[in-house]
């Protein structure tokens, strides 16, 4: 099958055809229009033929220079549906329209892409927790506290407090987008669990999509850290997902301690890819360096 290859801006996208492609291809939740509308500064789509195949392209514009960027809180994006026979034309189109790129994809689609990892647990896996997780869950049991559903409004302050402490690169705009994403997400797909004493000590936010439970973010206070609350909370939501024959995945992290935490529940590494390039003008990169200094 052949057809034109187009770059279509978000406001000109056929929403019905896009949504159909997302559902039919069982693409990850990150490809939903709502996800992209909320988290991306701008986005367009490479569309092949009459939406036989397509991919979201988030981008920003700085000093007139357009660059492709994977938004914070989106791990990676999918090429959905059929691929053009000569996929190099997709790369050529993007390099022509944008001066720089930093795009995460679930497949190796573009030249010189590097491998990244996240962690996941499949439905057929038996949960095998590590020694640290076992010790921490025993500490939790001694507290006498319970794991229970909580509202997204309750969970967000705990989660955001930990994010602000651990991820210094996130800006106030990032947090505003993150809150907007979750406060307005379909409550049938978004769920939260927590552990409370006199206050909420730990919370976890999950999104379910196509028999896949995704750990969005979680947070824990000092009492929770000392008493193993996050290990116990994570183990419970993983156990529940696997019991219901759903895949469970973490967003993944470059931080060794976070990966170690994930692996402590029997999760294994899965690969996604980063396509990074830069042909922006010399003066642009010089100004960026000056801004960071």
C-alpha cells in the first residue's frame, strides 16, 4: 500500500482516525490525544496515507528554532499502524522540518538511536521479591496501617513533594501540566492507593490502559521511608495487577537506585530507544550554553 507522507499539525488532525489508530494498534497510553495535549508544548503527527500509519511528534520552538522533544512524564511514543516501505523518508521529512531532536520511541525507528531501559512485569511472571523488599514489607506490617484507595487530590501533594525533592530539572510548568493531566484524567482508568496514619504517608498513582497497569509516580514521607511503606504499597498494586492478568510497568529511570527498587519486585529491563540529533545554528547552541551558565 502506498500513499502520501504528511506532517499534520495538531489542530488539523482527524481526531476520530487518530483515536481509532491508537486503540486498534494497542499503542501505549502516551499516544492518547489527551496525554499529548496536556504534556506537550506543541505536537504534530507524521501521517502515512489515510491514517494507515502515524506517529506523534511533540516539539517546542526556541528563538525561532523548532526542535522535537519527548515531554516530561512521557516515556516513549509508538509508530502506530503500517509503516511506509521506505521508512527513511520519515526521518528525512522530520530532519527537514526540525533543526534538532530528542525523541524516545518504543521501536528502533531512526538512524543512530541509542538504547534506554525501563522495567516491567508480565502477567505470566511469578512475583519474586528481593530481600530488601521482604524486609521493608515486614516493617510495614508491624505498623498496623492499611493500604487503601485514596483520591487523586489526596495523592498528588505526597507525590509532587517527592518529585520536587528528587528531580531538580522539573519546572513549575512541568508540575502544572502533570497535575492537569491527572486531575482531569478518566477516573475509570486512573487509580490511586495510599497508606495513612494521622496523615497520608505514602501514595501511588496508576493508569490502566489495554490490560496494562502503568506506575505513573509515587511518593512517601520520612515516616514511610523508615517503615517500609513504599515497598509494601508497590508490592500490593503489582500483586493485584498480576492476579488480574495485567502487565505492570514502571516508567523507568536512569537512576541506579530507582532501577534497583523496581527490580526488587521481579521486574526485568525492557528496551526503548532515543533518537537524538542537532543541526541547529551555532549561535543557538551558544545562547543555550549561556542561559545554563
